[in-house]
């Protein structure tokens, strides 16, 4: 057995030996769901555990509930493994972020154990705790703060109903559409009013009708956040909140143009004023071909079988993939339930989710070690070449 294969075995053995602790962390996070930027319990248990395991931990890293746990030496390859741990309103961990946290911590443990085998410096591993993925974009805040500077590769794995190495994660824009009319008594003198709710309803219906002409991979979905004060008052204010999604930033701009046109048309038709406010969003995930090919090989050797399903959500990991070569595989946790549903919440806390989560942690760890392997400089060169070409294509 080669020295490097010994390191890979050590990585897997460390993850297996830590399985009980890792499950406890996952269950603690699952049992105490916390919304974005409020993940204080998850932050504490993860940082306490990683510090106990010998990582150099920086709590409250740029954000109150972010952290950095690092081990190794500078000068070599720096691999980042990402944890998420925020929950959804009302339905808890319906996207399985408790498992993402477990998987990231486990992969970090495995990489660290392999690096410690003979004490030879081979680089650095960082387990990065990233809050508020669900809409708020904690990773974007961390990018702006410089948290990803100096990192060569970033990776994470996400629970799902299928196992997909290279899912489609769409660009997303959050948008508020606000209509202003004129209040009046709805029974005595309704003709004196200008109905903002009518404008909002017309806008909503126009967008819904427009879906027939949207491309299959485009997504537009929204809710009413203000429909007036009382039935006997002509609504003076009304508001819609939409998510717009498309495979690329360029396509997203086309979707936005269509939606804004619907809003402006409704305003003209009803005599209301309309304001459209962009609230930010996520970039699409750009998967690094070289890193994902290594991941697929390592995962396949552990018996992972990949599905054809591609997925179509959005994540702030997309923004990370524009600054660091990245992968974001998704994996089956033994359920056919959709993410963001109560059945998926139950599946994320079930015992059946544990074996595939540990397999994914091992796959990420072995992928990282292959990138970090001394003598594999050509691999890193190919990763950087892929990244440069992909970024050039996004700007073309």
C-alpha cells in the first residue's frame, strides 16, 4: 500500500470512528432549528467540537454565527469544506442543513487526520461555517469580507432525494413589487379611490399567464405580502414578493425584464404607481470539471450510484463558485420527499440519513486529499485552467 493510500484510509477511519459524535451534532442542530443569522446553538456545538478535535477555531468569523476552523500550514494547497446550519421558518430543517453541517465537519476531520499521519506539511484545510443560506446569503457576506481569499478549492454536499454530482443551481433574484394607489371608502365613494390591490392582482395574473412563454428552465414564483388594511378601504398600498430564477445571470436579466413589464402594465391599467426593488440574490453554481471528476471517481469507488435528476434550486454556493473553484454535489438520504417540505424535515432527522451523509463526507475528504497530494501539481493547474475558462465564458 502506498503512503498516500494509507492517508486516505486514515481519513475514512477517522470519519467512521467519529460517527456517533457527528450524529449527535446533526441531531442537536435538527432538534433546535434556528433561522439565518440566529444559529447560535449550532455555532456553539460545531465550534466546540472542532476545537476539541484540534482545529484552530475562530468564532464569530466576520458574522456573529459564522466560524473558521483551520488546520495545516500555509504554502501548500488550501481546501475549504463548507458547513451550513440554518433552518426554514415553521418547517425546521426541511433542507437538511443539519446534515450539511455534519458532512462538512466530518470531511474536515478526515482530511485533518490524513494530514497528521506523518507530520509532513501538505497544505491547509478549513472547515468554514456559513450562516443564513436560506435566502439571506451568508456566504455572500463572507465573500465581501474576504473569507475565501487564498483558498484553492471549496466544496460541500447537500441532501436531496437523488444523488447528483453536478446539479443545476440557478441564478436567483429576490424582487419586491410595490403598488401605490389612493384610499377611499369602498362602499360610499369607491370611484374616488385607486386600487393598489387590483394592480397587484393584475400583475400576479399577468406573470402567471406569461409562464406559458417562459423557457422550461426559468422559474418565477411569488406571494402577496400586502393586500390592504380593511375591506371597506380601497387599498392604497399593495405588494408582491417574487423569486426569479434562471440558469445564468444573462438569462435572469431576461426574466426580470419580462416580470417588470408585467408590473408596469398593471400600474398603467389601474392608474397606480409602481416601484420595483431588487433585494439581491444568488449566482448560479459553476461546477469545476476537474474537481467534480475526482469526486465522482472517489464516490463511485465507495459504491455511490449517480442519478440523472439535475435539480433546480438556488444557493449562495453559486457566488462562492465565482471566486473559488467549487463543487456542490447533492445526495440521496432515502426519501422521495421534496426539499422544503415537512416530510423532508423528518427524513433529515432520520437514522437512514446517516450512512449516506458519512459516505459523502468521505468522498469530499478523498477528493480534497487527491487535490492536495504532493506531485499532483498538474491537477491544481487544470483546476485553475477550468476556472479561468468558465469565468471568461460568464463575461463573454
